[in-house]
């Protein structure tokens, strides 16, 4: 092997993988928090702050709608009538998390439900 | 102990957010350094990495396993870094003279480490694809298949690019360093 080639081989091995870059202390943890806030935090955070009273009104409204539908169906087919709470529980049990979120989003635009405040 | 790809993918079937948190823990640091070697500035790197992981998060529910998770995450981060480099004027923090160092805008570079600076200058002087391939092979130690999937070329082309890049880097260092 020629001297120049040997020098070239050695030079990269000698330097290795060292980098001249440094990072401020704690920056990786800070970055992780920023990323989580911009992703999971964005999705799980409510679009607008809601009081407990509003949430109750929202779900009560949903329950009333489902109960009404269940009652109408029972009248048509002649089966025993489920209570509003039973019908609501049955409906919730069959929904995925995404469908639940969609339901909340849908009813959150209902001005009649939103008007019921604590 | 970082989570394995299998653990992350198993979690993904039932809980996207939990899978993303595991993925972030597994890939944040290697992706930070991968982007940092391309973008150089620490603060710019943070912005690029954040944007890349936001894209990963959005795409995660649709991740089809056509490639490995690491290849997919590296590809998104690489594309984001390249997009950033195209949009912004490249700040040549690596090429400031000794007299300019005091006023250099990037505080997180050790300008006293002459060998490491010279190596980064040698890499920065490479054509874009060779630069990418060199970083992924040399620092991240990815195999040619993975590198090819990230860069968007054939494994044989990745191999050829790496050898060419290595030769150029060595020539640059030989000419600029007395080791």
C-alpha cells in the first residue's frame, strides 16, 4: 500500500466518530416535552375549556336522543322498553374511543345543549 | 432500556399515543444527531426534529410496515431536514475563520476540536446524496438496504456512494490536517 493511501486509511480511524457539536444541558428532555405537547397533548387537550356542567349537559343530551330513538324502536318492534340510562349505556359500550370523541364533537356544536350551564 | 420495534408495533395495535411515546423514547436521540449533522445549528435541529416527529405522529396510525419502523422514521426526518435546508439559507457555522469564532452565531460547536471540525467540513463539502449516505453509514451504522430505503436509491448505489464519499473525506482530511 502506498504511503498516501495508508495515511488516508489511518486519518479517518484516528478521528473516529467524534463530533464538534455540543448540546445545552437538559435540552433533550425539553425537546421531548415540546414534541409530546405538539402531538399527544394537542389531540387529548379539549378544543375549548369545558366546565363539568357543560359535559354533563352534553352527555345528558346524547342520552335523551338515544333513549328517544330506543323507545321509538321498541314501540315499532314490540320489545320491552329499555330505560334511557340502559339505552345510553348500551350505546356507549358499542362505541370506540374515536366514535365517542366524534359524538362529543358533534354535540359540542349543539347550541341548545351548550346553553345549559352551571 | 429503549423499546424494541416489535414492542412499539405491538402497542400500536391498541394504543397509538402509547406507541408514539415509546417510539419517541427510542428514536429521539439518534434522530436528533442525524438531523444535527445535516443542519448543524442546535436550535434549528430542534425545530426540524419536532416537525419530523409531528409528521411521524400523524402518520403512525397508517404505518403499513412496508419498511422497518426505524427506516420510516429516518426517512421522514431526512426529508424534513432536506426541506429545511432547501427553504433556509445554509448557515456555514462550520466554516467561520478563527477570528470570527467569537462572533459565531452557533454557540454549541466546539471550534477548538480541530479534527472533528475538519471531518465535518469534509462531509459538508460532499455532494448532497453522498453526504447523507456517509452520515447514515458511518455514524448511524445502518446497512446499505436501510440507507437505500431512506435515501431513495438501490443498495448498490448506496454502497458506491459511501465508498466514493469515504475516499473524498479522507482526501480532504489528508490535505487539511497534519496527523
